[in-house]
C-alpha cells in the first residue's frame, strides 16, 4: 500500500480538504506520537472527521506504532438523548 499524504487521505473520505487544525491533529509526520489534545471548534467543523481520520491515517496508512491500536470515541449521551426526544 502506498503512503498517501494526510491531506490526500483525508480528502478521499469526506471529499473535502482538511482544515488546518485537522492536519495538525494527524501530526502530518510518520514519526509523530499520539498525544491527548483538546479540540475547541464550532459545531459541524469536522471534529469527528479530524480525530477519526487522523487516527486511521497513522494506524492504517502509515502503520505508525506510536499511535494506539484502538480508538475509543465517547459521545455526550445526554445531548444525543435530548436531540432524539425533541419533536
């Protein structure tokens, strides 16, 4: 499997180029270690895509051992529950 740069990898999934913060999340470097980061951006600006695709690019595309093998994603259940029950 040839290694795509993060911007190309990202663009192949949602179909648009990544925002600057999404590229920074990926490390954009094959030797970058994963580290905890706070993502403070507005709603619908790609937090999920940024986090998930950064992890996928590092683990699957680059096979970077410095990133965790598993990704845990937590949703704010109260928010999800409130959105589902609102009519």
